[in-house]
């Protein structure tokens, strides 16, 4: 049974549709990530679930209840804000107690719950501090504890890691995910950071321009992107413009004939993942696609190296190779051969 | 180095310009002779002793206090909702209303006084209610002086407040009223205290407008001082001024202690 269910949610501001016909089922205990560039409607969708934005049409169900028109304070959803939004005039434990107080819990019952929440986020020793006396990471954990302590039906995370520095972000990702598993919390997180989304999610929803572009697992999105936008946004792709010239035959604008697994006809884009292209030396076994080209640019990334290889006057692709001591790196201007199997390229009609 | 010295000199001159008149008033209050002249012939506390015995000053002080407290309280209770609407609301003419509410600060007190006087006369003729020269009328006028301060200062605190903090409270189960009471109010409290203080001082010291609004036997402290000055220029006035300064200074210190601004900002 879907615990949280969005059906046909649309939010219009005049002619502009911030969210356009979004439908989602989120299962009990699932960690769902809404991923997309800024302005894609992911935050508006989250705010509709939290009750701060009323949808122009569509329904939100939480468990057995239709909560579409319910005010935020009657929804029992825990929200962690991007800015944390801690109450500046209350101590850490007062902040955490707030949700319990609003649920009219007697003081005596509150104390152990607060202590437990503090322990979960490892802040026991800071219970009496004020938010401004805490570091960003600590504030973030207070916000999390505050949203968890009253056992919400759903946990909502609005870019919760974007204000943390890179190193801390990695740790907090793991921490949040473990906590979520441990408590079996149904969670919806919003982020524009694909790495964050890929490492944390059970299932991802890619959005752009208010619409859902694809829903699926990490592998689904990466290996089988449903459209060009997803292929571009999740992972990296080089795109070659051209047209389909019969089943399995793609002809680029620059005249390259590429074997692929797509069918159909008409103008199209071929997406190639840089790490799926290979540098080929003379004696290699035959491969579906093999083209000569000149190395025009080299990005040295440490464990990997990106080669920008010119295949025709109109086409340049990026080839990512592993940096191994036994394999000498090409230099700029060098002629190389690159190749890929026909299952590598994905074709999107354009 | 030269720049810093010049800056300090400029600061010193400005400070002296502000404080010197006050210093002379305080000094004068302790002169022994009746006609102020330099150098003083001696020092005395008799002018201070004379103040509590002077009914005009005592009654003036009590009336000014009463009016200022009432005007401040009413000004706050009108100014807070007004500021919230102006900051949070989305309606046509928001800017215009904001500026209109600041107008009493810009219009000269004399003009405001005459306008209110005429308004009171006309209202009394039209309705038969005894408004002219009444305490209610006087307080209503002073509310007008307090409102620009309350609206301005509370607007500033609201603008500086993170909106998502209120949303967080609602998300945690607080309805609008609880959110206002538990989250918004504490956040704007320093602004409210400042607003109350400035409104109080503006009302307490107001002379020009009050001149048109007081009735027979109802005299505010600034008017009592003016009337006294028409007949005498002995240091009593200086002593009254010193007491007034002490009173307002104490009020400022007290509010500063009660509102621990450091905990909120």
C-alpha cells in the first residue's frame, strides 16, 4: 500500500505551471528523492506535501487520509528546512520539545523522548545550547531530531545538506540514511545534487519544468534514461545530433554512421557516456563502432583522465579512461581510435 | 594616522555639540540665584525641592505619563497588526499605506495639532460627543505620534525574520495563533520594546500638537514648562528638565534590562 500518494498535482501561478500533473506513490519506509535543477518544481511539490502550498488541482493522500486541504499543523509530517529554521530563542531541547508540546504530551513523557532524539543525532551534550552557539552540522542535526521526535508519518527533507561543507555532507548523508532505515521512516528528499540523490535514494524522481521526467532506481536512470534531459542530468553524456536512417543505423550531422540498438526514423540525438567509450589500439578485437579522431583537450582528474576527441568537423566526444601507469596517456594533437558497442549509445528523438 | 585623529576630533566635536546643552541645563539646575548668570553665586538643591510642591508640574507629569502610556499601548496594539499586514500581505497600495503611516512623523506638530483641533470641533458639532479638549481626544492625537514608530520598528524586525522559522512551527503542529505567540512575538519583541520606548518618548515630550488638544485644567508637562517660562526664568525649569531626563533615562535602562536582546538576535 502506498503510504504517501500524489495524484495529478498541478500548481499554477497565472500561466506558469510550477508543478504540472505530478503523480507519485511512495511506499511505507521508502526513501524517495526528487531530483532536478532549480526551478523544476521539486521544492513546490514538497511544500504541497507539507501543506504550505495548496495545489491548483490534484490530491495528496497520507495513509488513509486525504490531506490536500489540511493545514500544515494537522498533517503530522516532519520537515527539515534548507535553512534548518531552528527557533533562535529556544535551546536545543526546547526546539526538539516543541512538536511534542503541540501534541499536548505531558512533560514527564516528553523528557525520555527528547533524550532519545538527542542521542539519535549524537547531541546529548548540547541540550541546553542555543542554536546560534552550534555549528552548521550540529544545527542540521537538531533540525532532524526536531522533525523525528514526534514520529511523523512522513519525513520531508528540503535540500538538507546544501549548507554543509563537502566533507561533512558525505558523513551526514550516511547518517541520515542509516537513521531513516533504523526508524523505518517514509522519506521524501529534494535535492539538485545528483551524487547526493544517487547515494541516498531507494527510488528517484527526475523533474524538470514542473513535470516528472522519469521515476526509477539509480540503474534505471543511468542505464535506461527515458529522455535526453535525464541522460544529460543524471551522470554525464556527450550528445551527437543526427537522424535515424533505418533500424540500428544512426547517421550524425557530420556524416558518421553509428551502429545502435534503436529503431525508428527521423532526426535524433545519440547520447554517449564518456566512461563507456574506449581507446582502441590496432590489435584490438573488432567492435561495433570504431572511429579515428584527434585528441583536442585533456582533463587530468587523477584516477581518471578525460580526452576530448574530434571525430568529424561537427562532432567531438569525451572519452573517460582509467589512469594506469602501464598505459601511456595520449598527448594533444595525437591521432587515436575510439570505439563503443552498439548497446552503449542511446538515441532520443529530437 | 592623520585620518584617525581627524575622525576622532570630528566625533568629539559632534558629541560635545549634542551633550553641551544638556550639560548646561543640568549645571543650571543647581545654581543658587534666581536669575541665571555666570559665574554662579553658589549651588543649591532648592529648585529640585520646589518641583514636587508645584501642582502644575506634578499634575502635568502625571497627565503626560498617563497619555504617553495609553498612546504607546494603543499604538503598539495597532502597529503590530499593521506591520504584519504590510510585511506579509500582498495587496495593491501596500507601499502607499506604509508611507501614509509614517506621515505623522513628517507633518509638523503644529499643523497636526490644528488639523486635529478642527477635526475635533467638526466631529463634536456633528455628533454632539464631548471630544474637544477631552482626555480621549488628547490620547487619540498621541496615538498618531506613536504609530509611525511602532510600524517602522516592527516592520524592520519582521523583515529581518526568517519566514521558514514560522513554517517550521506550523509543521511541528502549531496553528497560526500559537505560531504567532510562541515564535513571531518573541522574534519581534526587541522591535516592540524599541517601538514602545520611542513612541513613549515622542508622546511624553510632545508640545506643539498637545497645545491644541488639551482642555481647561488639563495640562501636560511640556505645556506646564512652557507656561511657567512665560512668567519666570528661574532654574526650576532646569530642575524639571533634569528630572525628566532622569525619568526617561531610567525607562530606557529598565527596558534594556528586561528584554535580553542578545538572546534573540
